[in-house]
């Protein structure tokens, strides 16, 4: 009986230690960083309560179409009007980095994560200069006809449709963009979807066969701001973080 009780106590202590260790190395709470992530250089770009660090493209405020709700950064199309609309961009520009964000899309929804954005009044939209990792309802969105327009791929430039496996509408997807000296790598829900060097022959061919071939300012340098797209559909982001190299 004593041995049984002793074994039970030891097992309980072991489980408690494992549980405590897990809490110290990972968190189920959105928009927080673990000690390990902080030590690795990760910083949050969205704190879960404010829009600090962001502004609407070519404006000095975040317009009302973007709001914080239940720990998520949401584009709400019902709040759009002549004064409140457009993509939001980071206050800072980034060059070499690992960027992660979770997103969920509304039915028939379309949005995007646009990077290497050059902010200047002469450019009307973020996508005039930056490339996009697609955010999409693959099943019902209008823009699901081309293979390289699907979720998690490099919009209109590269992507294998079979690698685009988003979660059902309303569930969270994990996107990751790594840019290192012009080398682009995408991961979507843990699967590598893009691996290409900007400026290479492969890259030039991708541009030449895309809608961007006549856009002289498109992706002219591997540096710029990161944007979340207002495409007129509700979309939510959380766990937005970056680690610069």
C-alpha cells in the first residue's frame, strides 16, 4: 500500500513538472511570446489590444475599417466608407526577417499579406510595389480560378495548387514569410509553398509571365513595409510577429 501511494505521488509530481515546463516554454494565449521566442529575437507586431505600430497606407492613422476585437485585428467591411478604407502597413520597413501571422477568412473572402511595400503618395495601393502571400477562401472566393492565386502562395507569380491547403473558413491558418538577402521562402500551415531568389532568372520569368510585368516599380528591392490587405471582405489576424536577421 505504501509503495502504491509512493508511486502515485511520484507520478503526480512528474506530471506536474511536465505541465509546469510546458507552460514555461509555450503559451496557448494568442498575441504573446514565450521566453524562448523572446530570446530568439521575436517581437510582436500586434499586441492584441491596440493598432500600435500600424497605420493605413498613405495616411497617418488607422482608419475605422480596421479594428481590434477579441484579441484579433479585423478588417470590417461594414465600417468602410469614403474616408475609412484601405490596407494597413507596419510603421517600420523590414529587409531580412522571418515573419509569422495567423489569419482566418470569411466565406467568399479575399485578402493578403503584402511585403516589400514602398509607401509614397505616387503609389495608390500597396500592391503597386509589394508582392503578396494570398489570403483566400479557396472554395468560394471569386479569385480561385488560377492555381497561383490560392491561399498561401505567391500571388500571380508562383505556387503549386496542391500545396495550398487552408483550414475551413472560420478556422485559423498559419502563414510564414522568410526574406533573407532577397531569398523568399513561404510556409503555409507548415508546408513550404515558395522558395525563390529575387533577381534570379527564375524570378524574372515569373514576373514576365505575371500581371506585374508592366509595373515598373513592382518589387524593385527586397525591403519595405508589410501590409494586411483590405479587399472588401472580413478577415482577422493574430499572433503577428517578426524576427529580423
